[in-house]
C-alpha cells in the first residue's frame, strides 16, 4: 500500500514539474499594445505598440503588407509569422514598410517570402531587432534612414527572384550588431549573380568587430562601394558563393556555406 502511495505521489509531482517546464505563450501580456494586426495588408496610422497575436498570411504579390504611416511606432510580432504565401519568386511585395518616419522599432517577427522583408526608407532612429527573415527575394533588411540599429536578427535563404542579379541579406546605415546571415543566392536562370551578406551604403556609424568605426577606402570600387562598407559573398564559380571573411561588422556571424 505504501509503495502504491509513493508511486502516486511521484507521478503527480513529475506531472506538476512537467507542466511548469512548458514554454510560455508567444506573449504573456498584451497590456502595452494600442492595437492588433489581425489581417493583412494593414496600415498603421496611430502611434504606439502594435502587436500580432497569431500567424498571418497574405496572397498579395505587390504593395506594402504592413505600411507604417506615422512616427513613434513599434511592431511587436510576439514571435508570430508574417508570410507572403501567394507572391512566389517574382513577388514585389514588402513585408514591413515605412518612408520618412521617426522612432520606429520592429521586433520579434518572422517575415517570410517577400521581395524585401523590412524596408525603412529615409527618416531616422530605427531599431530592427530579434527578427527572423526567411526567403526574402531581394533584401532581408533595408534601412536607408539615419541612426539605425540592426541587431540580433537572423537572415536566411535570401534571394531567388528571377530578375535579380544581386541580393543583400542586410543593407543598412547605422550599427549592425550580432546578426546571423546564412545563404544568399540567385535564381537558377541567373548566370552572373552577386551575393552580399551585409552592406552599408555610406559606412556611417558601422561598428566593426574590434569595436572601432570603419574607415572608408578613399577609392571606391566599380560599384561605388568602399572597402569595409560591406561583407560580401565570394564567388567560387557557377551560381555558388561562399562567405568571404574580412573586416565584417561587430559580432555578426556570416556562415561559410556552399550553395
């Protein structure tokens, strides 16, 4: 009898610990959200934190899927996914877009299957952090505004657009820190393809692995880029490419991988 009682207590105790160890939901609280993005496409015209509470798909093959049209906005996906399921390789849709805005943050999103995953054009003070960008057909993250921070993102399987002769995992001004880039490649129909892991158009504020800002080469190359502005992928023949390990940016991981 005592043996059965002991076994019963042990089973109940293990069950309790097992329940406590389950992963938490994507968001423990939505109290700080001023609104929710429950369908795509969406236009944001009110300042504050806008949240996802479910995975969202769109069949749109063009346009801005989430269009931020005001300042002081955070898009917090809470780990949920935004997917361009209908655009295919020729999509021209942009996952999250803003033009000439101030103080924006994009975080905890999985963004998959758009021509550009995140595009924050002009404006200033942008933060893009803790996101997964997958199967972007041309660029994973693009920031042309001043004062940008791109950190702790993972960008994988970039490109595949049949019309693109080059692709970028990250193209940004500002600080590019602690990101992981894996696989930038062209469509099978593209013979001469240029794959770029991380690119800075102006070298403004980029932090390198030694913690010091990069110094642009006084003589740009044929593409107008300066040494240290980008971390490209080195051609190895055919369509394939592998990461070239040179200057780089602070603590970013660009994985050597043959395609």
